[in-house]
C-alpha cells in the first residue's frame, strides 16, 4: 500500500480544481471507442444522465457483458479488433470500480497485457500498458503476484530504444503506477527509479551548455519518465530520497530550458517536490538546501514569459504553473488545492499529494470522480475515509448516521475479503494440483 503524501501547512492561496465532471463528454479514448466499435457499445455517462433510463444493477450487468465480449476479442487474430477490445476494457475500468469482476479474471487480463506487449505494435503496446496500470488501480495490492510477472516485460519494452517512444512512455506510466501501488522489495523499487531517471536525464544540458533537441515523441517519453520518477519519490525511503535528490536536484534545473512546454512544467513541479522533500528529511545534513536565488530568477521569468511563438493556451498554463512553483519554493510551503467531487472535498496540501493525484488522473481520466467516491485504494491514499453512502440509498432529506456508514463500510470490506480469500484459495488449489501432476 503506498504511503500517504506528507502534509505541509503551506500558505499558498487555495485553488479549486474541478476534475472532469460527471456530465462531461467522453475522453478522446472513449470517443475513439464509440466510433470504432459496434453500435452496442454503451456510454455510461449518457446512460447515467438519462433520468430513469436504467437502474444501477442493469447498467453494471450491461457493462460486464460488454467487457466479457471485449476480453474475448482481445485475443483475436486481427490487430484492429484487439486494439478496439483493449480500449473498451480500459474505458470500462476507468468509468467503474469493478473489483470482484476484475479479480475473477485477473490471470486472463494480465495474460492479455503480456501478449499485447510482446507481440503487438505501437498502438497495441500503448493500450496494453495503460490497461496494466488500470488493473493495478482496480486490484491494489491484490495483484502483486501477477504484476510482478509483468514488470520485467514492462521494463524491457521501456528500455528498448528500438521501440516507439510513445510505447515506452506508456510503459513508464504503467511502471510508475505499479510501483506506487504495489509493495515492492527495495532493490526492485530502486531499480525502477534508476531506469526512469536514466531516461529523462538524456535531456540534461550537454557539456557545451546547449540543450539537446528531440522529437515531440521523445520529449513525451522523457516527460512521462520524469513524472513517474517524481511519483515514486513521494513514497521512497528517506535514504533513496536523499540519494536521488543529491544526484538530480541541480541538474533538474537544466530541464527548465527545454523547448517542450509540458516537459518544462513537469520539471518545475518536480523541482518543487524535491525542495519539499528536503525540508522534511530527518537529518540536518540532508536538509541542506542548494542556493535558490538563481533558480527563483528563472522561475520568475517563466511565470511572466510572453513569447510570441507560443500559443495563448501554452503561455497561460506555463505562467500559472510557475507562479505556484515559485511561490512554494520562495515561501518554503507546499501547494494547497481542493478537488470537489459530489458532496466531498479532497484537500491537496503538498506537492507529494498533488503529483499523486495528477498521476492517477492521467490514468483514470474521466473516471477519477467515480474512483475517488468508491475505490478503497484511492480513498486510503488520500485519507478520505469510508465511502459516503449513495444519496439514492438514503431517504430524501435524512441525515446519514455515522455508525450506519461505518457498518456499511465494514460489511463491504468483509464481502471483499471473502471474495479475495476464495480467489486465493482457488489459486492455491490450482498450484497444488499442478504440483501433483
């Protein structure tokens, strides 16, 4: 289970984040699915928005039926059919928390991921790596054994320079999410950290002080590697944090000079995270801060830049991002943001929790709201407590009793644990049978 982000009483002004709304149109992936698959593909948000169109159980039954068909199609001989099936499975797991459904098909789904990573071309590999990350979010630590078998393959694809940079970037994201969620051995965790840093460090300044130039696809690979590395730094041991910060903090400033806007912003957020980590490290030696005067000058320039060659959208995003980064470094504070979902509010007090939230948003997309409401893994990561009872299950206008809510949460946990134990028992029996043979 990943550690929760550290809390910091930062003085940054409160920012309200509106995650993708429940009534918003489907993501780009979802749009591709609906246009590329058969007419029977369901749009969950459209169904949910139709008052009285279908009850929750019918909706979930319909979704599970569609997912079963997609799981079968994911092994089809046609690459196009496999790609569509992988995208449909991913969309379903984005939009709904389906622990029991996924757990019952864990081995099959991870076999699909492995086959597509080994034999598929770029698009199929990207979809497979993305599905792997979603499976980790759905199952949490329960997929430790199966994910451990996939991790070496993800690392192989990620480190293979002959593979498409976009496929490698998808593997970097999956490795980051997997190592963040799964309780790995320190040597395995540190190996993933070092491989990620080796990739993005290729964008550090050359010996002559010039910034290397890469294609947009390679910059995307470096950006995703940096973001996954930063995500893992939020839960790394103090010794790993100290070693990595000592090695990379000064060099990370080089990335503020790259031409890619997303990469530059990711570098700025990672630098803010590193300064936050240093302030919280236990020893006085570890807390020694590098001189920040020149860094703050550069951050201030980026927060007010008005280059004509950049689009208005890019300039607005850059200014806003670097204002927050500059403020947190100058004032030695965290970032303070709020995310509203339903009647609840998620407060992000630190760069650690902010980058964790952004990483999960990157995988779950429009489904982040659903998972914040009902996925125990995310609620544990962000200390949200037991899920709030659905308003439809409570009499209109009545106040939900705290004991009732706790009792429901415990009952759901008990049912979930029974399902897990039964599934593990079946696995153990299967292995014993194989040994007897």
